C-alpha cells in the first residue's frame, strides 16, 4: 500500500511539472524568442538589445563536442572577470550567481528536445555559459571563451 501511495505521489508531482498552468502557457505564447547558437568554445553573439519579461531561449550546438547553455543571474557586484577567475581556479561559480535559471544540453550538431522559458528581470545581469569540460583535466568551456552576459531593459 505504501508503494502505491509513493507511486501516486511521484506521478502527481511529475504531472505538475509536465502540465503547466494556463498562465505559463500564455506566457510561452507571448514570449520573445532568442535562438542561442553554440560553436566550439563560443556562442554566436546575442541580440544587442534584450527586453525584460517572458523570453523563450532555444539552443543549437553547431560544434563538434557536447555543450550546454546554462543561464544564471549574477549576484550584485559580481563581474565576468570574477567568474572567469573562479572557473580557472576550480572554485564554485554558484558563489557568484544569485540564481541558476536553467540549462539546455545538446550533443554535436544537435538541439535539445526542449526550450527554456525565463521571465527576465530588468536591470539584472544574466550569464549564459557552458561549464562542460572535454576531459576531466581540461579547462571548462567557459574559460575558453564560451560565455556571454546581458542586462534586460
């Protein structure tokens, strides 16, 4: 009986994540779309102006190795130089990130099955980066130049 209750609890929890509320569906339909393209160790430039509000990020990996598009919101006062230093030294990036917003992962020449819906906050600094390594001893893709920052207006 306990296993049935646990199974039901997991199914209900999954249903809440899989079937968004009507408000989320409305936001997704009205969201601005930003297509993020990765090459090996760089993202193609983002739009010069990114508006605040509901934004749908898509991701395609045109490189020859696995990449991720990780989106985070920086802590006030944190800079990209701070993040690069922490990344090079093997430190914890999360100490400089207020919020991890989401991650999309794609193999070489692929796109993920999903997209990322984010309600961008005006004036906040966001970081888009790939934290993967090609081998355990290799530097992160971020330290090789695979990052971008932006501030929604």
